């Protein structure tokens, strides 16, 4: 090719690049997009204090192997069922059959969980059958590996008995049994352990391994029984058993309520496998655990009813207890026989709220919480509205609870957003799982809902399917648009929570989820970060805002005023979702403000976007799609801003009537909103 042709080719390439770049950042200035906000003190309406919260369900190993910090899986050997011999998975044997025989039997100390593990040790330190180096016994890998970190302490508890003296080595090792991360030798005479004996020891790790296991080994011939083996980190939140890093992710959301423990987990595929609160309270060793047959895994129920109430208190969130109303996915109790279920619900409320001298309140007090929990919301079942017996069962629960606890707010499973309920309720459930386009369009879902009657509790929502991946920007932006619509209708929508909250990457039962984790890592999906944009909305003031745009199908906005408890300042927050391929030149006009009310110093812009709608966060790139905050360059009663394509943007305008020094900067930083 000649030089002249080469020059022409270079010019052509440059022109193409200019055209491409200009189109990639094209601003739809010709669309005349204006947001007019009435910011006068008298025009706003209060947003409920309870607007944004969280929904915790035992799904994806959210609790067992997740937020609940217990390291041992199947700690009581009950997961294999009540009959023996039984499967002890994930426990495994160290040593072959010439050295040790292991089996389950029904000799446990505890009446509600009778299975124990029997180890017959055939080898010894002397004689013809010498134990192998390191001894024989059993090990537990936890939930896909135990996270053991150098310098941290772990409390190991187990019950033991034997026909003779014992010499057990309790240790954390690597996944292959090599490397002693921490260990303690447990010895006892025959008289010491002839009956079941509780053993406690603290292990301090001298090295780090994120995929460790717990071993109990011996080189002493004899028969040993083990039961209720637990290993807990000593750095759980307030010592309450919650994994500190995951608890921190919840606390950052500033939830005003927590709905628990489900979801389908409450119902069960069959009633015999439904979550029962009475089986999940009292000393952890005595809890029988149960198999969750909807999400198909065993839980020891260490994270039980008491712990959920404690979690709510630790978060400063109102507990919302969802209980079974005699209905599962496959079977249901006739209304004429539902009264025992009603009594169980009343007993559960007494456990939470009763005086320390009451029957169930005294059990709560014995667990270390003599003062009542602040339980003011209960939900009668989950997604049961269309079941044959739901209305009849619901009315039995409603009548009994209203009579005994008139202040408790009762939540129905039936959606009243488009038609009235045929039964009394204080709030009603609204669940939405759909594609991104439909989710975004639902921003107007409550615009025409009746303003009288029970209020809406949007207790489960998420974009699902191919649009969502395992947590995409596209899903998050559609959800942000939906949330703006709910915020604008907060006179009738009083509570909102995303679902599901957590997923352990080793057991994804549902996609997507808000918080992703394994034994030692975690990150928030874009949907998690979207929720943080609304963390100040609960208890704020909703301002009247009018958007004039030809992009009505792809642009939504809202405005609130809120007070920052950290600096004591008042802010106007404008939130805008641009669900469009082009950037938008947005003119914001404030009415009802004094000339110097909006200040530049301290006013910020926060943007959630990325180069592709399918972008997701991951362990390798946990902050690929996170909000980026920067200072605003020019503010006043009239503001012109550019809203990036496919983005969620929040503008926080500082309201202050003092003359502050104007600080101009081009710096930006990643921020937790």
C-alpha cells in the first residue's frame, strides 16, 4: 500500500474514532429535561421511619455457614436423621478400619437430639497395633473450609464420655490435615469422663488458613463418644455469634427493620420440616436442628428465634417475625384444627415481649435477655394468600393476636395494591421478581393505589433471570427506578426490603443476592449499593418534584430532605435513574428556597455506573461497580448537571444559611454512601 493511501487511511480512522467517542458520550441536551423541586418547608410530606429494611431468610447458607459464625457443620451429628446408623457428613474419619471404627448411636445426653458419635480406637502407643503418626479420630471441614486467622482466638466446646481415660488432641489444621494452626491436649481419667462431660478450650491461631478443618484425634486405645462439637470465633459482634464482617455490611445499610426467618424457610415444603421457633431456643446444645426441605440443607438452628431478635436489637432495627400459619407448600392444616398453631404464635410473642416472670419470657431471660424485645410486627405466613385455608387460618391468628396484643401490627400475605382485602390487616405483602424492563416500569405501580386501608410492605423484590446474572448493573438500575417510585408513594408504601440478602458462593440456591461471601471474603452486588442510596430516606421528608422530559420511560427522579446525624447538617437529596443509552443534560430548579440556602461547600454527587450493563462485582474485583462520590462544582437554586447513561445518581445539596468558603476540586473518591 502506498504512503498516500496510508495517510488517507489514518485520517479515516481518526474521523471514525472522533465520531465514535462523541456518540459514546452524547448528551441529550435537545430533550429539554427539567426537574422542578418544591423545597419550601411547608410542602413536604413525612416518609415513614420504617421505609427501608432488610429481609433475612435461611437460603444460600445465609445463616448456617454465613452470618452465624459457628465453624462446625452438623455439630450434633443429627443431620443424618434420628435413626442409626446414620450419615455423619461432612464429618470424616482419620485412620483406616484397622485403627478405628466410627458409628452413630442414640446415647446422647440431650433428649431432643439423641444422636452421638462413637469412636472405637483399636490402636495404641504400644503393642502390636501402633497408631499412625498424628493419631486417629474425626475431622470437620466446616462449611466449605474454616477461616482460621493468625492471632485470633476460637472457643471449642464439645461433650465427651469414655470407657477409660482419654487423651485427645483438638486442633485446627490445613484442609489436608497438615500444618498445626492451633491445638490443645485434652486429658481425663476414667472417672472424669465415665459420664458425659462438657469440655471447653480456647485455641489461638499461630498461622492463617482460609480452608482449615477441626480435628479430634487420639493415640489411646478405647471407646470414646463425642457430641455437640462447636468452634466459634471470639471476635463475633458483641459476642452475640454474628460474623463481624457480614454484620458490618448489614449495619452500613442502616436498616429500620428486619423481616425473619423467611420466606419459604418458614413454610417448608412439608409442615414437618417447617421452622418451629420453640425448637430453636434454649441452650444451643439442646436444639434438635432441622432439615430445610425447600432449600435442601440441614441447619443446627444455632441462629434461632432468640438470635434473630438479638440481631434486630443489635442493628437498631424493628423485628418483623414471620410465623407459620399451618400451611406449607404441599400440605395445610384445616382452619378447624389450626388453634395449636395460633397458640404457638402467641407463645412466641410472649417469648419476645413477656415479663421475665412469664412462662416464655422467663426462658428468654434465662438466655441472657431479661428485658423484653421490641416486637411490634408479625406476618401471618409467607406467600400463602391463594392457599385454600389461608383466609380462615389468618382470621384465627388475627383475632387472637389483636385481642392479646392490640398494639402489634399484623401483616397479611394478600396483595391489596389494586383491590381491597377481604379481611382486616395493618399491612399487606407485595412481592415482585421480574425482568429489568418490567421492574423499571413498576416505578408507577402504587400511583393509583388507594390511600385508605392497610399499607404496603414490599417485603421481597429483585430483578431475576438473564438480566440479573449473579448481580448485574442492569438489575440494580431497574431496581433503583422501582425504589424511587416506592419512595414517591411512601404515604402508602411503609416498608421495603430486597431479597435474598445473602449468598454463600458454595451453595447458590438463588440468583442474584445482595451480599456475596465465602469463609473469609465478601462483597456487595450493585443491588446492595443501590439500597445504600436510600439509607437516609427512612424518616426523611419527601419533596414535591416534577420531571419534564421526553424520556419518561427511561428517566425517574425523586427529592427528599434529610438530616445527617454525623455533621448535624440538613441536605436536599435528588436521586435520578437514567435507564437510557445516552447521557442526559438535566436542569434542576428549586422553588421555595432563600437565595443562599444551597451551599457549594459540602454538596456532593454520587454515581453508580459502569462500562457495561452486565458488569458485576466479584471476589477478584469487589469494587468494579460501586458508587463514586465527588464534590459538585456549581450549585444554587438553578443547577445544570449531566446524568451519565445507564446510571443511578444522587445529588446531595447542603442546606445552610451561612456564608461558607467555596471549595472547588476535581477530586473524586469511592464512597459508601
